[in-house]
C-alpha cells in the first residue's frame, strides 16, 4: 500500500502567506497606535510575538509524509514541505524488511500526531523511529494502521 499527504502542500503555503501578510499588517498598525499610547505598542509587540510562535508551530507541524509497503520492504519518509526540494535538512527516512517490524503506535497530542515504529535489525538490535503524521487524514492513518497490523499478524503466523 502506498500513501502520502502531498495534497496539503498548497494549504500550508496559503497558511504561510496569510501569516506573513498578518504580521506585516500588525507591524504597520503598531506604528499607528504607538503615537496614541505606549500600551498599544506593547500589545502589538505581543501580537507579533504570537504570530511568530504560530509561524514556527506551523513550520514544525508541516511535514510531508510518505508510506510504501509494497514489496518486501516498508519505506517511511518524512521531510519538510517548504524548500524540501533543494534542502533536505528535515528529511527522515527508514526502510526495513517486513520481518523486522516489531510494533507500532500512533500518538495523538493536541495539535500533533506521531507514528512510532519499533524495528529490529539483522543482529537483533531494536530501534525506535518517530514520524510526524499530523497532516495525514484520519482515513489514511487508518489504512496505515491496517497495513502495519497485517504485517505484524503475518509475521506471527509464520512463527
């Protein structure tokens, strides 16, 4: 099974654009209100800090996710949505044989969702990898859960 969240890239670009426009508008308005009273200037600075925090939160959450379980190996890829074609500074990729999958778990936080994969290598060393699946739809997360559960069940049937 193959799935990804490539359709959300345009939404994230729009969110970035809106945040930048709002930050520019608020910076312009802070100059207007700073002549009236100093309290409004502090309020505008706080609003700009809030926009900056939201900007970095969106940056943290917005990741491209790809899952491929066709063939003998499972490939899971996470990378940034913005500038990821030129700079792979946020790329995380794991490829493992289906027999090496030990367990998996989906974690749901308030605004953040992760997929934790537990695998073992040929020497028996266990590893844990975490992937951001926040922008993946509920339906696609369910398909991934079904696929991984099927892989684990087939492994236990062979034993």
